[in-house]
C-alpha cells in the first residue's frame, strides 16, 4: 500500500494539512508588475548577520543569516584524501544539504539536482581563492546546511560568503575573501539580493562572486533573460577601484551593482572574523 | 591591537629596505605582499610569516609522531597523529610508511622490521617525501628518531637500554626496538 514508507525515519501522521499563513497572502497581493520595489530600494541588500566559529567540532565554521535565508557552514580538513590518486594540489569538496523544513514544501532528506548545482556554484566561487597548491594529497570538506531557504540566488550568494568566512576561520590559506551578491531584473529595474518572491517575478537573474581585496571576479552565473549591456559594463571588471566605481555609480547595473555591495559585505565578514580572532 | 590583525587578501605594509623572505601565510601578487591567513604577521629572522598553531598536513621535513598499525617484512605502517608538535583532530590521522631502508642509517640491508617495531609502538619520525597516493614516507634514520614509547609482552611500559634494545621493568626481559635517543641525554 505504502511503497515509500521508510521505517527508519520518523514518519508524519497519515493525514496532514499545510498551515495557513495570513501574511503570505498579503505579500502576494500587494505587489503588481510595473511597481517599484517594496520594503527597500532597488540597490539595497538585506541586512546580513554573520558569525564565525559557532560549530566547535569543525576546524572552521560560519553562520549567515539574511532575513529569511539562514545557512550554517562547517569546514573540515585538510585531511588525507584516501580514495583518489596522487595529486600535487588539494581538493575542495563542497556539499550542500537542505533541512527538511527549509522550504515552503517539505524537502525529502535525499540529494537531488538542486543541492548539487548549488554546491557546484559555491565551489566555483571559492576555487580560485583557495591556495590548493599548498595542500598536496589533501582534501578540504565544506558542508553547508540550508536551514531556511528564501530564493536559490540568495542561497548561493550567502553560502559562498559563509563558506569563505569558514575557510578563513579554519586557517586555510586563501588569496582573498570571497564575496558574492545576486541581482535580478524586474521590469526595467535591477533589484539586488532578491527574495524568492522577487526572483519569481524577475525575467532574469545574475550571481557574481569575487575577491574585492584583489579586484577580481571568481564566478558569474546568469539565468533567464538578461541583455548583455545589463550584465556587463565590461570595462569595470576591476570595479572595486574606487575611482571607477564612482564613475559608474550613476548607471550601476548588473555586475557593477553587485560589486559595489562587495565592499559592504566584506566589511561585515571582516568584522565577524576579527571578533572571532579576538575571542580565541 | 585590531590594526595588527590582517585578513586574507589584505596588503601588509613593509618597512623600507630589503624585501623579507616570505613564510607561511604570506604571498606576493602583482608586486604586493598580501596575507592569506587571519593573524598577526611577525618576523622570524628575515622571514615574514603569519604563524598558525592550527593542525596541518605533514610536508617534507615535518617531525611526526604516530603509532604503528601494521608490520610487514618490507615496511611498517604508522598512523600519524601529531605533526610538528600540533595534534591532529581525532579521526583525521594521516597514514605514513617506514620502509625497511629508512629504518636506520647504517647496515640498511640487515634491518628486520620485526626487530625494530611492534604494533602499538609510538614512533617519532621525519617525513622524507609525500610518498604515493596512500601514505607519506617517514624515516627513523637518525639518533633522535625511532620508538619513544612501547609496551612489553607483559603490558608494562619499557625503558630503552641501548639504541637497539628495550627492557621490561616487570620481567626484566629484553625486547628489540629501534629506539629514539631520549631527549636531554
């Protein structure tokens, strides 16, 4: 009768109903296409809370919270890679897990395509920053647990920031701290750090990761419909340079808009790491 | 004090004069000297480095401590648990191998692994190479390297009597080991 009944897990009751939230209906009805963004300006990101070193048994860890996106990250290693052949460089292994209660619908605790694409994006964002040439034959394991999910774009961006803070906390050598920011186009506007609701209304979205300290980008991921001019103001790949930033600030779009926020996010990560370094 | 702490990617201001040698936690890119770890940069002689006391993987010339897990006529396998005086987290040991030609410096062809190590012995060794995919190559061919802790057949902790022998204090029997020279002797 019940083919997918798993007696090793705690199973829910036979009959259940989804809870009814009254604020959910409000939010859906209030915004209409063509209106400007509600709650914050188009170029604003959600407030970020970041704390390093919360998981005691991990070598390094970080917890990040941006309103309804909550991610815990733990870094283990460098440990000896046993299964692979001899390798001069180390390996960076990223795994993302969604908590069963992280989304509006319950997520079964199995690995699926979404976990992996998230892990690949975060790994790509971190890979150019970590000095793997110093860790022959070793593996660094990064485990991210999404406790609450509010938009996949936000998860990738926040996850990359948390993972980079956790790597720094673990004492793993990096060229620089990796920051990431997401953006979506809604109508004519570009909204930074969209929520799940906002991303649903967007025609395209963009995630940019980079090292603001070095003025380099590590990963750009684009999905949906997005005109090239909006994605790139190509001249400003090194836009963390203050002069260029100010020159473009009036028509900040896509990548530039994200990179401006890097400096803000970098300040938060730096503060979290310094606080943690002083306490230990 | 917070001004002394640097973050990964942060440029390190250098005094005028010759550029120091770069140690761990520091790298140079496009002519800038930058930090790659969270910490306070400091000088050891002419080397600028950010010291870290966190556990790290063995490299060539690391002094390691480990216990013998397996013996064969060709090699002894040890599970490395301390690297350069920093203990590794439990469950994250590295495996090392002492090959028969790396046990001692002289009369290498007459070495018998069984007369030098026993299972459970704690050995101090020097990493000579990163070895193959599975293990690091470790040598004990130095006076201060070898078995530093061993229990006898009757279970008592033995004491070294020569560089090749250890005595059990309970039974007085002599067992063969490749002993490390005790520190401060």
